[in-house]
């Protein structure tokens, strides 16, 4: 921790560790001083399992990229972390890699990473949050040759999907995908792994969940919090959905048929929406009671926003009479009262 060291000595430190009994090696706040140059690294006979490097500063401005990145790309360990280091590139390993876990978060990586790389066949977890990726389809192509990939974190990037004619190609083994805090719209559903089980789309610019999209039959958890949705999505394309987070959207009156269209949903998180207390909302509240408490955070986090005279009222305390909400009943009642009034006047 807090080391300033020449490139040659930095590599010699790694080489010494590689041939020792050390299994886990952490490097934090390191400044490389002298010029980077090619180095033959002997990976044989190691006990190493994981290397973590954070806040590494490269002071050499002119060097061959491969001399730096090849050392790390070909490491024969299960887990590698290089984070908070302004890294702009990483090579594909030169042979089938033993990497199972890669964490390159908080760097400056772009869509060029691991394109056409078929050496990461054992990789299961890939963390690329807080980088500079822009194209969701290129991210999908990056994963297509990762045969064992299960979890991918692409949160806090610059991702969008503006090419509906481009067919995305995701790893078939991918089951959990984090796309939160990007620039994605509803077109994202045209580029989602078909076998995905857990999908996080929190804090994007999604206004709706289009009908007729590709069916996500394996999807169990969907996070759509902090978007621009005006209503609850149906479960036509999510037949296995169990958990839905729709908090902090623009939902005034949730659809009353949600619980019927999503029979497998065990928990719905819909807190902090600007609910409009009306007859339609009362139908939703009644169905929630019948569903057996599927609303997470009920009742304290569910309050009326509109109309103004009901602002701050908890939904559980909001009631309207059957007469006020049933138009047919109201008309029949008014007609009967009118007839009675006419009869009375005629009699008098």
C-alpha cells in the first residue's frame, strides 16, 4: 500500500510472489515510475489464486500497450481485479484462461474490450461497472464466446441500444445481468438474453415495456425502479416472474388486473410513486388486500400525491363509496330518485 516503484522492480515483486506460498495478493495505491518495457514472466509452479490491484498510476506516457497488458492477461489465476486505475485496454489471453472472476470496475474501458476473444471459456463473473461502454449490442457480442459466464455487471456506463435491426448475441449461460444507471430506453427489451433469470434496469429512461417483445420465460426478478413508467407492466412476456421492483416511477393509477396477469409474482415493490387517489386506485387497493400482502413496504410507503386535498394520505386510509365509483349504479340511483320526485310532485 502507498508504493512508488520502478517498472522492473514492480514486475520482480509479482514474480517473487508468484513463486512463493502466497495465495491472495492485494496491491493498493501504487505509482509506477520508470519506462514500461517487455518482460518474460514465468507463471509456472504458483500457489496464487487471486490478485487485486486498486488505484494504480502509470506515469510512463509512451510505451507499447502489449508490454503492460500481456503480463496480466496471461496470469494463471482464478480471480483478477484491476480497479480505479484509469485502465483503457486489456488483451485477450493468448491461450485458454483459468480466470473465473474478473473485476475491471471504475476504469476507462470501452466497447473494444474482448471483442472476438474466445479464450475466457471458464469465466463466470465479469464486473465492468463505471467504465465507458456505449453500445449494448457490442457488449452482447463480447460475451457471446464466454461459455461459462453467469453474472455480468455493466452498471454506471453510457449504454444505449439505438439499432433495432442489430441482432444481439449473448452468452447462453448468462443468468444475471445488471444494466442499471445507463441511458437505456424501452428498446433494451429487443437486446436482452433470452435465458436471463435476474435483470436490473434501475435508473434508466424506460417509459414502457413493449408488448410482443421476445419472451423471457426464465426471468424471475426484474428491477425497473427509477425509470419513467406510467403503469405496471403485464407478465405476458415474463411468465415465470416472481419479483418486480417498480419504485420511483411515474405511476398514478396502477392497473387493477396486475395480480391476475402475474399470478406467480410473490413480491411487488411499488413504493414512492405519485399515486392519484381515485376509483381506479381503489380497485387496485382492493385487489392487493385479496392477494395476501404482496406489496413490499405496505402501508407506510404508499401515500396519495393527487388530488391535493388527499396528499400524504396513506392508501390504506383512502376510501370512496360504491356509489361514487360505479357509474351505472349512480345513473340508476339518480333516475330512481328523479322518478320518485316526479311521482311525489304529481301526487301532490
